[in-house]
């Protein structure tokens, strides 16, 4: 059903963000799409507008830069936004000693600060709509520490904790806060290579990006506050509750060492 309201999606130029935009447009929702400069977000928006006959406006911001979130809010706060999807995020796999200050800052500033600040500044806009939704994209990595990733799962655990706390705080306001925990997704050749380097069990948790987007939006609109797409990911979540942390860390250390080794070898052959 066509609506006058808008959905704002960050990180909308590729991967899950692009598929979330596709799913929302298919449902008739107007869009405000945010992406990094140079990622051709205007073309993505125009394509969705023409295919689904919805209104789409696009914005180019690096949300890790000082003042970028505030500038974005200045430009979008006039729209009747009833869905905010904080999808933009970044991570990687490397030894912590090899992580530069810039690498760490980007994860912290994008995955945590930008998400929190954008949510805070747009809350008054969302409250005006009477009924509104916030969807924060976390990760299966939220549910435990991981060697050779270290900062990334910690940042996503923050997203989980922030989302559940804010959701409880906003009960009765007409705003639902949901947090989604997708597993691995073959969003680009680099990520696909990393997924394929793992065993069959790990590979089985990787769903098509379009499927993850469809599940996320469907459950968001049903007011589900915790979203774990796919049976294997739900099973993994239950297993994580049972397996001791020390054993998980031991397994993850071996698994991620193999991922780094295989990725390095692939890069050398290329």
C-alpha cells in the first residue's frame, strides 16, 4: 500500500542495505537512502523509484566524519519518517596488533556512535508519526567475543544492548525498536571468499541477502524486537547459550586463523 511516510536507511548502496531498500519500496514505502560519497546511491534510488512508483531521495555522507550525522538530520527532519533502519556498519578480520587507529575508529564511530546519535536526533520525528519503527542491524557476532575480530563483535554487542534497552524505555510511545542478527551474507566477493573458507556448518548459516531483508522487514512490522533470520542461525544462537565461552573462543580462534590464511593465499594468487 502506498504511503506518505518515509523509511530512512543508512548504508543503502549495497549488500543488506540495498536489499532492505528494495523490500521497503516493494511494500510501497517512500525512501530516504544514505550512502558514502561515490557509491552511486542516486542511481539506486532512481531505479527503485521507477520500478515501484515510490518517492526516493538520496544523500551522500560519511557518517564517521565529525558533524555528518547532524548535517544529515538537518536535511531529513522535514520528512514524515516512520521507519529508521540503522544498517550502516563495518568490520573485518585481522590480528588486533595489526589494527590501526583509523581501522578501530571507523568501527566504533560507524557501528556505535553514528547509530546512537542518528537514533537520538530522529526520535522526535518518529514520535510525531504516532506509530513508528526502529530497526538496528547487529550480527550473530553480537552473542560472543571473537579473536581476530575483537572490536567488531563488541560493537555489535553494544547495538544489541542499546536496542533492547531503548525498546524497553519506549514502551507505550508507539515506537517499536527491533534488533536484527543476521549471520554471514555473500554481499561481495571478499565476504563470499571468507564464508567459503569455513566448514559446511558455518556456510549453511549464510542466507541470500534478499531473504534476510525480507525476514527483517516482515518481523519488524510484526513488532518482533529480536530478529534472528534463518533456522540455522536460531540454532546457533541456542548453541551459543550452552557452549562455554572458553570453548567457543578456542574454536573461533582456529576457524578465524584458517580464514585469514585462506584469504591471504587467495589474495596472493590473484
